C-alpha cells in the first residue's frame, strides 16, 4: 500500500510515532497471503491510532528475493519510521511467533513468487551471522498471550524471504548513525475463516487484533527512547 510521502520528520517528544508495518504478497504454497489482507485491514485503523499519537504506515512487500532490499531502502527513506514491524505467514506454525533474531542465510533451493532462487546462501556477504531483533520480543509475546493468543518468542525465522526481510531491516538500522528504528517480525499461523474454540485456528480479524496488540506495545518503548534523546543536557 503506498500513499503520499509524509511531511519532513519531526522527532520532538510530542510528534506522532511512525510505525511501518508490512505484510507479504502471495508466494508458492500461500498464493493468497493472509498478511496482505492484514495490511488492508490495519489501514482502516489509521485514524484511531492517530488519535493515540501513532502514525501507522501499512505496506505489502513482494515475495521476491531481488526486490526486498531496494523496497525496504525506499520505504525507510520515504517514511523514516520510528519502528518497523513485519508480519509473515508460517504455514507450519500454530502460534504467533515473535522472532528474536534473523540469520544471515537464505535458501538457494526455494523459489520466490517470480520463480527465481536466491543467488547465494548469505544475504549480505561479510555481514554478521545473526542480528538481534530490537523490539521487546518477550513483552510482545506475553501481551499476546494475555489477550488470548497462543504466542511465543522464536529464534528461527527460517531461510526464506521472511528471514531475509528481517535481516535486511536490522542491518539497515545498524548502518544508521542516528534514529535507527526498532525492528521486529511476527510470524502468523495459518488463518481460518473464523475462530473456532478448541481448534487453535485464528481468523483474519483475530490476526489484525493481535497485530494491534503488538503495535501498541511498541509505543511506550518508542516514547521512552525519544524522551531520552530529547532530555536536556545537565
């Protein structure tokens, strides 16, 4: 989802928090990716979140190895987010998994949505073997559980475009000297048409509610960090 470029970033204590949230388009095995629908649904909450000081920027990323890096660079340049929270579907998981790290690896066997495979095993040659998510993973997982969702912290984001996206976003943040965004990733389990008690399957509405829980958890951490940055020198 693209929109007009936001006005020049104001980073004062009272400025809106800019949170970039992303889902993915379809890919082999999940031609109708539920996280793309999540982004469309989250867009309808932008006004309500704006009233709480959060400027939400939902976007859908292509599941194409070669396009992820330039797309992330463009989005960070245009939005200048305070935080980035990616969402991807994990077809074999039964919980909302908050990813604690990304590995500098990608499959050279699994084709992307264009039919292409990754040209090499390392996402970025010479980069660290792993990068740690900068969002409060444990707190997000705990709050999801408190709101009735099966959730856990995960240390394996896989070796497909999801892991690649998290690694690239974290690496971009490490390269920024100032105001690096908090970056995280939540894997969403396969969704049912509607939630049925005892099946462990959640609906799209449930997934959107879970995303809103995670988004709201980020706000206090972002405001605290901003307050520290703008604290008057003694």
